[in-house]
């Protein structure tokens, strides 16, 4: 049985992303950004994992669009 992990992901700031880096990448007001998001317009993105692969292979997110990321 697959378990689902739900992660709320919001990309509301230019340059805010999933990349390793320096303190410049730190978002000090992340809580405010999440509260301000219009969650009625949230899009769900599902990533299905298999033993040696996952689908879709590429994810593209729009700045300002709230997302729910579902990992299965």
C-alpha cells in the first residue's frame, strides 16, 4: 500500500525555489507568505514514485501560484 505525503508548497517570491545555496535563499517571512496565499486557487501536483523511477520527471511551478505537492 502506498502512503501519501502531503506537502503544501507555495512559490510566491521571485527567486524562491528548491536549490541549495546561501543565506540569500532564506525567506524570513515564509509564514506570512503561506497565510497570504489564495488557497482556493491551489493546484495539486502529484508525483508517483516507483522502485527506480518517478513520474513526472520534470516539475514546473509558477511564481505566485499556491500548490499542494502529493508524493505517492
